[in-house]
C-alpha cells in the first residue's frame, strides 16, 4: 500500500500537496471554480488554516501578561504543537508558507502570523531567564514543525508530539543535583 502524503486524508490525495485540480475533483466542482475562489495553493491553505492560526494568535496575546513567562511560553507552544500535530497538512504548509517565492510571501501567511504572535512570549521568557537569549521563535516553530512531521504517522500523533516537545523542553541530559 502506498504511503500517504502529508495532509492526505483517508488516502484520497487531499492535503497540503494536493493540486487545485485534485481538490476540485474531490469537492465535486470544476477546477475553474476552485481557482476563482483560490487563485493559488497558498490562498487555499490560508483559508483552510486561518481560524486555527487566529486562535493561536489570540492565545499568545492572552498569555503575554501571565505571571510566569516560562509557563506562558510553554502553554502556547503546547497549543501550537497540538494543532500542528493533529491538523493534517498544517506542518507541511508551515514549512512552505511564505517561502515559495517573494511574491507569495505576505504578512497574512500562517508562519508570519505565528512568528508575530509567539515572538513577544519568547522575548519575555528570555528576559526572565527562562530560555537562553539566543533562542528565537523561528527555532521553536521549526522544532514544533519537525515534531509534527516526525509523528504524523503515529497511532496517536498528538500524544507522540506532546512527548517529544516535553523531551525537548526538559533536555536529554540527566538532572544533576
């Protein structure tokens, strides 16, 4: 049996890598209809993931004033991790989002929105000494995307992704003391 691609749901080919023609066929409409509403794959993915990204941005803003900067950052990263691990196609979309070409990149892309939302949490955690000052939101989003891609075929991707994020946060060195 061929392996399913990122975002492929039930083997139907519908996911982040599906062509607009495949999407139209699965939706039961003509490809011109899909292209009229979504002139590019980026526009389609933006529409599909918009609500999730907006919710994650709102969560980051809610957490910004939390008493514990480390806990706030980890809470938000866990929310991002949970969504990216369980929403098929989101991780691969984030790896390609805003990078396809300079003309495709814009301030509304999911990657830019997550970066903008998470950056204040990372800066605040760094100021509090909760993370090293050289850690960036780009590093953390790359880590989460990698975790999601590594766990997407697990029986329980959310649990596997949570375990790996917890491992990354704790580190692999034994505690001393």
